[in-house]
C-alpha cells in the first residue's frame, strides 16, 4: 500500500502477522531510501504529522548504501497503526 503526496510516498512491506509486538506508543521508525533528500524526509514526516526525534545514518549504513533511519514522534491523536498503513 502506498500513500503519496507531492512526489513523496511510503512503500509498504509484506503483510506480517505478529503474535506479540512491542513499540513506543506514538512513535514510528522510518527508513528512507539512500537518495532521499532532506526535503523528501521533511515531506514524509508531514504526511505523518510527525517530528524527527533523531537521524541515524552511520558510516557503516552509508557504506552499505542504506538510507537514514528516523524515529518519528507522531502527531497528536495519530496511532502507530494508522501511521504504518
């Protein structure tokens, strides 16, 4: 499933049925494509009505051509389940 706005989209992962899940309420971990610009990351957070808690992009991640990871605090009233769709 993909949500898009102004050239920014989320790529859904395969459906997973988990017996138990642990997460930080009101936060979502987002990994961006390696070539995602700062503007694209800002636009993606806007879709979630969220704010970046920190940006994780180690030298090892860069060497592997992996994109940055951001824990995102979701907007008020937004659940993890809603944001992950």
